[in-house]
C-alpha cells in the first residue's frame, strides 16, 4: 500500500439523537483514532468522497458516536449511513515489531513452508486469545471455494513478507 493511501477505519451504521450525531462501527481498537479537529474522509457507497472535520467522538456500547462539522441534524446524519470513514495511512503510528495492520495482511498469498499454495488471506477476525486468518482458494476452478482458518500464532505463522505479499505457514497436515 502506498504511504499516501487512505485506509478505512470505520463505517457509519446509524444516527443518534436529533443533532446530527452518527453511530460508527469502528475497525480500530480505540476511539482515539477519531481525534477532534482532525480531518476524515467519508466515502459514499457509490464511491464519491468528501472530507469532514471531527468535532468529537466517544465510545457508546458497541459503537462510537461521532459528531462532524456541518452535520447538524438527523436528516443530514441519515444521508451518511453506509459511508466508510477513511484516514491517510501516514497518520497511523508505525506498528510494533512483529505486529501488522490487518489491511496490510489482507490479500497476501498464503503458502505452507513446503511451498504448497493455500490461498489468499481474505479476512481476519479476533478471538479471545489470538486473531484468526480466513484464507480462501478456488476449488480446482469450480464455483465453490475452499476455506482454511489459520490461527495467528507464532507456531503456525512462520513468515510475513509484506513487500513480497506472501505469508508462510505450517498447517497441522504439514507437521
């Protein structure tokens, strides 16, 4: 991903109250990514984009409440439902050694350490103890697709090469 690229950090899923507050499903672990007075880009489902300035954000049950400058009533907020929230990649802190942003991992080609192609990493979901990578491949060119769930733990994930866009893993059948 290019350094000046934008990355998704959430999606507007509803409204809250009458004053233009949006409910956001956040992809980030912390509400701190939604910094007051900082710019954010909203991308409509059809692809058009528009910058906004964050007034405030706070955690609310399973979502984040977000107030944007210029969005002052419920009707305006409703028109934003479905928008994805984007920020410049450059505004994110560098991840610690051995950790990665999910958006950097999604799309990697996954191979066993023996060189067998497993598939492409299509999504990630967190569990209580570790993340799980969802890897899919075509099934011999047929409509269906194989799905492999790979725990994101050191004993299984042996190498992540972001430049080469490759992940190498040891699966139980390879042991």
